[in-house]
């Protein structure tokens, strides 16, 4: 049985647009960083991270690059799915958050990220991790409210 509510076009609430656009913008910038670093653009790395950043990324392990790629893809796909009101937005956000947390733990714990990239970049990346975990929470709430189907 179809209800009147089911017949109406369901649109994302205004706050979902804010969350999705902000998340997409942050991860679009992250994708740009990822691709420029992957391309070994030394000038870009020096401008962004200083000379130690070039050395840090010179021997960046392939497994960490893969986890970083998973994080970026999840972070770009999740806001698109969110605006499509798809329940899969939660899964995409959770994958992005899990990959980000793994990257933070491994790079701070075993790759000396703080010293190599500096405090500003390190705090920024921690903030991205917190924001991505918050995105998971937001998607969970929207799913629970029935906004994501």
C-alpha cells in the first residue's frame, strides 16, 4: 500500500546539503593531494609540506597508498550517496572513516608523520578523521530517521 508520503518527492533536508557539499569539498582536495603525490610532483609537495614532505612520500608504502585511495573514494562517494538518499551512504562513510583511522594510526605510530609533515598538516589530517567519523554518525542518524532508504 502506497501512502501519501511515499507519493511525494523526497528531497534531502537543507542540513544534508551542507554536510554533503562540505564533505565532498574536503575529499576533492584530498583527491587532488593524492593524485599530485602519486604523480611524484615534487614542487607541489615542497609547497604543501616542505622538503621533509618529499622525503616522507618518496618511500610511502603501496599498502598505505591503497588505504589512502580507499579513504578518498569513500569520502567522495559517501556525500553523493547521501544526497541520493541512499542507505549505502552509511557504508561508504564507514569505509572512508575506517581507512582514515588506519592511516592515522599507522602513519603517526610507525612513520613519524608529525615530524615529517609538521603540526599544522598533522592537526588538519586529524580533523579530517574526526569529521569523517562524524559523517558516519550523521549518516547513521539519517538512516535511523528513515531519510536514507
